[in-house]
C-alpha cells in the first residue's frame, strides 16, 4: 500500500537526505486522480525497498500543497535528497512514471 504523506510527517519522510520520494498530490473528488491512484499503488509495491512512494490528500494537507505550489491535481513530485528534481502534472502512464523513477536511482 502506498505511503500516506501528511503535513505533519512530510519533512521527515519525504525530504530526508539520501532518499528518493514520489508523492502523488490528489483529492477524493478528482476524477483524473482516480486513474493515477492505482498506478501509484502498484509502483509503491514494486519499489518498496528503494523508493518511498505515496499519496498526499490536498484537502486534508494544505500546508505541503501550498509549500510546493501545487495548483492542479493530480501532481506527482519526484524528490531526491530533499529537492524536487522532477514533476508530472495530470494523468500519465505507469511506464512514464517508472522511467522517471529509474532515472533517480
């Protein structure tokens, strides 16, 4: 199951040095988010020991969303060593996300 990022745990779980994190910014009411959600779940299982992959509900966690300027969802941030190194806005394929993740490993 994908990790649940929150305003409270984001700093220590997503931004720590030596880690790669993939965060799906989503909301329950967002149709395109429902298309990306299962892909995020699959990838979190495939990269379980290498990358922290999870979701952040923008309705419940507005601070992180504002901090990173997330204005459209789904938005997926790719963070390495505490810095955003890539971003995907809108729906995408599993193959595209895997390519982005592999480039960070």
